[in-house]
C-alpha cells in the first residue's frame, strides 16, 4: 500500500519531532518539580516560563501571566464557564451556540439541569453562520458569560468572535471563546481584543495530547476549578505537566513561524482538494461558511450514502478522514452541527471532513482525488435511494417506518 | 474505529447479492433515513415450493449495515419461507462472527426486512412491530413490541443494550423509564449475570523513527557563541536594571562568577537568608532568561573575598 495519508488533523495532529526533542530532556535529566527549592528545579521552572512566553506570543497576549496551563482544551472550557458563574454570583445565564463542541455543550447542559443556570443556545443558518439577532436578544445584565467557538471543528466555519465579544461587553458579560481549532491556524492579537478568556489544546497544533491552556485577560474575576497547590498562581493547582507544557510552548513557536504557510500553502491544497471533489463527483456539496473558514478544513456532504462506509473504504485506501454520520460517533444521530444547519438527513449522514496540516503534501491531495469518485460511486450503487445513474427521480423507496 | 470481525469487513468490502433483483416477487423496505439505516430486501420465491431462489439487497448505511444485509441474502437463499421466518437477528450476527454491541441494530434491521418481504409476498399486511405496540422511543420510532422481542431474543438487561440493538432510547432519553419497565417485565426477576470481558494483551510496540514535519524547518542561523566579556556585560546590565528595586528593600546583588548558563550572585540586605531571597533569585533568573533568550540559572554565592 502507498504511504498513509492523514487528513484528520482536526481530530488530532502528529507531534512535531522538534517538539518531541524539546520535551525529551524533561523526562530524563530535568525531572525536577518546578516548585522545589533545590537545584533540580532550576531549568524546569524556567522552561515552563519560557513555554508561557511562547504561547503568549502566539496569542498576541499582553502578559505572560495571562496564560494558565491546563490538562486539555476541555478543562480550559470547563474552567471558563464555572469560573464565570462562581465569580459573578448575581448573573445566572450563559449564552452559547448550538454548534459548539461537547466540551461546551455538555457542560452547559449539566449547569442547566443541576445548577439552575439558564442557557441560551443561539442557532445558526444553513451555512453555519450565527444568528446575530438572536444573540442580541439574549444579551442582558443577567448573563455571566458568553461562549462562542472561534472555529467549528466539523466545518471550519469561523464566528466573528471579536465583534461578538464587544457585544457581550456592552452588558457587562464575560466573553470566552473555544479556540481549540483556531489557535495555530489563524493569527491572533488578544492584547487588543475584548475577549476575556480563550481555550486552546496542544494536540491540535502538533504538541502532545493532554496539555492545553486557558488565556485569562488580566483583571478578569476568576475562580479556580482545581484547588490545591499554588501552581499557575493558584489558578490551576496540580504539579505542572512539564513535558507537555514544554512541548506546547515549542509547538506554539513553530505554529507562529508556520502561520503564513498554513494560510497560503495549506489553504491552496485544501482548495484544490475541494474543487477536485466537486468537479468529479455529482450530488455533493460543501457544508459551512465557505468564505469564512479555517484554511485547513473542508467538509463535504455526499448525498444518498452513509459516512462510515465512506471512511471504511477511504481507510482501506490508506486515507484517514472523519465523518458527521451517526454511525461513526457511537451516538445514533448524525452530527448536531449538520442538523443545526438543516442539512437534509440524506446528506448529513454522508458528510465527510478532510482536515489538513502543514504535514499535508500535493501527493496526499492527489491520492484522495484519485480514489474518491470510485468510492462514492460504489456506495451509491448499493443505495436504495440511487437509481442507474442518479438519485431516483420518483423515489419508490419509502421504508416501513420513517 | 469499530472493532469489526474479518467476516464483517469481508462482506462490506466485497458484498455479495448487491443491487436490484428485477424478477423479485417479494420486497421488504425497512429502516429510516433519519436513523442512518435503510434496507430494501428483494426475494425471488418459487411459487410451487416456497423456496427462496434468489435474494438481493440495497442498503443505505454503515459498514455493518451493508455487511448484515449481504450476509442475510446468503443465509436465506435456498430456504423455504417458513424456514427463513425463523432466522433471527442473532443468527445474522452469529453468521458474521459477531457485531459490536452498538451495531446490533443493523442485524435487527435485516431480520425485519425479511419479515416484511415475506409478508409482502404472501399478500399480508406486514405486522410491523412498530405499529403493534405503544410507541416507546419517539426519536427513532421504536415501539414496545419490538423492544420486548429484542430483549427476549438477545437476553438484554440494560437500557444501553436496548439502545444498541434497537436504537430505542438513543435519542432524547425521555423513554428510558419505559424501557426499564419493559426490561423488568421481560426479564422477570432474573438478575443479570454479566460475563467477564475477555481482556486481550496488547502487542508490545516498538518505536519507529519519525520523519520531520513538513515543511522542513529552516536551519536556524548559527548564533555565534557569546564571549565571556559580552556575557558579563549583559548580566551586569540586568543587575543594574533591578538594583534600584533591590535597594528599596535594603538589598543588593553582586556578580561573583559565570559558568556556562549558571550565574553566581552574592545577595545582600534585608531579604538575604530569608525565604523571599528565593523569590529574588527567581526574579533575577527570569530577567536573565529574557535577556539571554534561553534558560539561565542563578546560584547564590558568598562574596569572593570569603571563598
Ligand atoms: C472545538 C473543540 N473544543 C474542544 C476540544 C477538546 O479539546 P481536548 O481534546 O484537548 O480536550 C476539541 C477537540 O476535540 C475541539 O475541536
């Protein structure tokens, strides 16, 4: 078989060898606890500090102390929501969107059910764009925090978080953004932004899994999620994941250096993949907001077939991608993002996401373009919704219970 | 990725009996696009003998749905209709060397299509389980009769299992109480005796050599090593900058020696010897790191004269 083609970088990325090299000494000779007073700590605490500056620089934050290292993006998201509620007891409402990652949605659902918090979930239109009017209407002085993702993990659709943050400020609410998919792919300048909090995750930018960070603008009222030692200035207790943090720092530095590559070369590759598929396969369309999208992501809905079957055939051809179909998630319904955009079920089940990275080559794109038409045609031949060479004009297939 | 048996993979990658059966005289359509599964089963039945001469399928669904459909057509070819009616979803799953629990509903769909096709052939109204009993799961349109039969045939004991087999309860969860009632009714007092899971030993892995990420990082311009004089100048400059604040606390810092990245300082004044001198050291270290752009270490030291 040919070399594997990895186009599932929104799920996770390959650790950059340069990142690994930076981490290794902290598994071996530099194993000290950064809080210790003896010389084993020297070099370790500094390395954590250096990583903090590297992340600060990638985010364009004003102070390095605004970076709190966490165990993952999910922890950063949880911290942001819980902190906002705890630090603003007079405000018991949250505004978020229907297309957030479960790391926000499940937390909101829990807060709603168990803490009596009111949650406003702002809908999106058919292209995945936020309904600004509904957001405006939900804003009030009861809102503790507004949390909108910077970029959607399934479609890559970008929300205008800078403007959304300004709107939140007008009612005195905190603004958080889950930027797990955006950090490292889009330039940021948080020093000149109304965003109070931002979550990021190492494994989406070629750092290892199990490390993330929460950006917390200086002066923002805060309550820690984890209490214990004084680490991270008492804002996130627990002995630092030094190796992970060092890796995240290095990955941030590399991402900053590769920012232009991501937005030129990677974008061009993505566009070529998208155009190639649309030209060679009928009855498929790109989902999300095509003009406002991450440079590395394309999500295509193939009608009348099911996504897991597509992935299995792609996988046999050595290509890794992902799907919004029900069957791939273990849940029984298609992706909440596809449903929020009102994508018909016949297409939502067949939605397939290709997510590239600076690791992606022209040859990778060629490989997908070479096998995709045959895979889709093959599955459509099996589909009861598909006729000889197109969807059945008069659908004679109406299963017993629909 | 699902842990599919080789048989499932084989039937998915190389499905047999796929496509339209033009001379079919029995057709069963089941499933629902909103659930992500739908199946048309087509049979050619010998009117004299009731033997299934040929069977074909068309399926919208995942790997295991396609494999289950294909396997079913293989299983029933040559059977009489009465024999075929005895085929359960368990039989389909067993034929495929098992299905992941979350995918058992694919085999249920196969068994239903078979019943529907035979009813269609016999000119009967297919007594769709879904119209027989009370609608339990509104999300996926599953009724009590189907849940009961599936619980009985498969010895299910939990709501989760019911969801895996029938999809009922996999949506909004509001019917979980009703499903629990069915489970209690069908299972009587029989407590579940769960089989211990077989834990497979993972194969040991060897590390592979990793290639650099593309694009290859441009080699960093080789920095000329700093001369000792340059180093000392830079350290002195950092110390100068912080001296005013040290002096405010009645303290001072004096450079004693430099060894690689380790800087030996003599600290005096109010904070010397107390725990906060650690903070001063950390503070100076930070400043040095900033100035040098790399990790630096500060070690408190005695004044030269005393060494
Ligand atoms: C948008 C978004 N938020 C949060 C997460 C969770 O991040 P982590 O895996 O680090 O917890 C992910 C990734 O899975 C994501 O895509």
